[in-house]
């Protein structure tokens, strides 16, 4: 493996805003924002919209999608094909 071509992996905190949870893991992602973790150290902070803590597949919660309303709205807008 060539040296000097790979990004540096370091500890980063990913915060899921929907579930209000945070994960400390290693990543190559950069962030200007920081957060103080429970161990007293300061780490870069990256906010994410969805993670395993809030994704329906991992939590077992299903979301009801109003497909009938979407189809009816589409048919009203663009007409029904004959």
C-alpha cells in the first residue's frame, strides 16, 4: 500500500437529530463543529438525519404511507389515462 494517499481516520461523533442519540466511531469525515463526549474529550460532530437509532428497518417501527392520497392527487393533477 502506498503511503500518504489515504485519509486519516480519527474518532468522530455522529448525532442523529431524529432519535436524539449520538455515536462515537472512527471516520475520515471532517467537521468544524465539536462536542464534548462523556469521557471528557472533545471530538468533531457530524449531524445526520437518520441512523440505525431512527430508521424503521432497525427499530421495527413502520410508517404508514398515504399511497391512495398520492395516487389520487397525481390523477387530479395529470388526469387519468384511458
